[in-house]
């Protein structure tokens, strides 16, 4: 192996990115205004967290009740499952570019587009989770005099939590990933570093990627922890 | 008309362009020059040939990435099936790769592999690992114990049981994993342009010019059609690969 292939240049690429995160740097195109530094990194991270949480909330508000209702009724399986399959086929770059060109730029069109990506996995997994609840259990609940609403809230919903949370995690991954290209819709998230090489330099691009990856993993860990907390102890004891 | 210049005397407008003048004189403006247009069928049919190469690039990206992802994930699953201690670390590890946004993954590879097709392929195949691994594992786990017992009774070794009983019975779920991985990868491969990997994204994100809806709809539409075509192929393969399912259905009918 030649010396050129040793880790040195590789290391330098990431070292520059670390420097970009922690201290401001000169940029050739901003006219003396410095870029990078913890303050800007945190500001863009915060924007990305805000729009992602907002979109996830909107997606849950729409998809959860629909999934619960149709799962309880046992109707609309083709739509619920088909939507989940169709949702995967949406190219995020085309979706955001389309929204920017047709609807306009800003937080509202962005959150709408992100929610569109979040709805299918939540809806499908909620529906499937509710359907998988043992019918005998539901009948037993009906037998002890629970109303349909009580059956949904006290029996079906808790037992479907693992499946629902799988859907929420899938939605969160889609949303965080797509929020990275939010600068295309005029919202300055961490993607601004990644897409703005001429402003931030290669160090900025790699730094943006590092922080985005960490943010995505934090979301994943938080939701995995939430899934554990929300799953009732009885269900956790069952071998999956 | 939403023309912002409507109502202004022609002389005051001056040289705004031939198309505009034509419109004022009653002739039609080409669709793509009109404000607030949604889709220009004329432009689309004239320029459709431009999308052939990007579509082919995207197709190749998907095929190569899913193939690599399948080989690695399948090997992981066999390892985890043999050594149960590896199950959790492999699930968690592939889960981390799955959770990292592809765009961030591309750029994390930048100091190592630079921009190009390889970078896109590495990130895309890393993304598919979790989906395929999970499905192979759950396919193997769902093989009825009675089928394995019967095989054992016939004198098959554990290795023979794996290849002749467990894996064939897990085929539907393995193909299901491939289907989900492939369809998702078609969509995500549209981002490969940002890694310098080509694909349909080149027709959307060319020099940051994102404002031509016809090009966006065409590129996105072709990507969606490609994903649906893969979906259909996998549903067909799944039927062909599991003849006993049909036999069962006929027997119970």
C-alpha cells in the first residue's frame, strides 16, 4: 500500500468538518461574513428538529385516528396497505421540488409535504397492528360490557402499540431525511450546509452530514425508548 | 390570465420577448413560458428522450445497490441464525444504517470515496440491509417447528434443513423484503444526483434549477412508474416461487 492511501487525507476531511462545527470560518462567497460554528450549527439543527416534529405530529394526527377506526371496523384493508406500499414509491426530491414550484416556499408547504411522507407508514402499521389483535380478546372485552370506544382505547390500542410505534419510527426516518433537503422549499435546515458547498466549503458539507446523522440517530433512539415505555409490561414479557 | 403584464400598453413593455408579443397579438405562447403552468405536454413529448439515460442510470443504481444489500444482509441473517448471540447486534447495527438519512450518508462518504456512483451505491445498499435482514430473519423464525422435526426425522442434517426446508419456506418473506427494499431504493436513488451518482434527480436538481414543474413531474413520474413496475415484478415472482401456496388455496377451495 502506498503512503497516499494511508488514513491521513481521510482524517483531514473529517478534522476540517469538526473544526467547522466548533469554530466559525471565513467563506469566500459571503463577503467577509463568517460561516459555521456551534451557534449556526445549533440554529439549523433546531429548525430541522422543529419542522420534523411538527410534520410528525401532523402525520400522526391524521393517520392514527384513521388507522384505529378502519382497523377496528376491519374495513379498507386494500387502501390502508396499498397506501403504505405507494408511500414508499414517492421520490422525496421530486415531491419537495414539486411543492416548491407549485405550492410555494416556506414552513407550511414544507410541513405539509413532510407529513405526506409520514402518513403512509403510520396508517398502515396502525391498521395492521389493530387487525392483529386477537378477535377472541376483543370479544371478551365486549362480553364484559365495554363499549366499542372503550375496546379501541383500552384493548386494541395498547396491544397495537409495538406495531404503531414501528410505523411512527418509519415515518420519523422519512421525515428527518427529507427535512434535510428542506432548503429547496426555502427552509434553512442542516441541509443548507450539505447543499451549499460553494458557501460552506467541503468541510461544511461533511459537518452538515455528521450533525444530520447524529440528529437522525437521536430521533431513532428517543422513539425506540418511547416504544419501550408505551408497551405494556404484559406485552413486553411475551416472546415476540 | 394571470399575466402580471396584462393591461400594460404594448409599447411600454418593449422587448419582453417574442412569445409575449405573440400572445398579445392572439397567437399562443409556448406552454413553458406561461406563468403558473403545471404541465406542458408538448415540451414533455419533445423532450422525453432526455430521460432515457437518467432512468437507466437510476435503474442500474437500484439493481446494484439491492443486489449488494441482499448478499450482505443474507449473509448476516445466516450468521445470526447460526450464532444467536449475533442477532441483536446485527439488528441494531443495520438499524443505525437505516436511520441515517441517505443524503447525510452520501456526504459522510465524501472524504473517503468522493463524489460519484460508488458513493451513492454504498449508501443505498447500506440502507437496504435492515429491511432485507429483518425479513429473512422473520421468514426463518416463522418456519413451523413441525416441518423442521419432520426433516430431522428423515435424517437431514442441520445444514440440509436450513437450505432444503427453512429457506424455501422463508421465500415469501425474503421476497417481501426485497420488494420493500427495491421500491424504497428507487425513490431514494432520485437523491443520488447530490452524491454525483446521476439518475433521474439530474433532471430535477440541475444547477439548482428547480422551478420547471414539467421536468419535476416527468422525473418523479418515471421514478414512481419504475417503483410500481418493480412492485409488480416482485408480486409475480413471489407467486411463481411459492407453488405450494396455490396448491393450498386450490385444496381448501
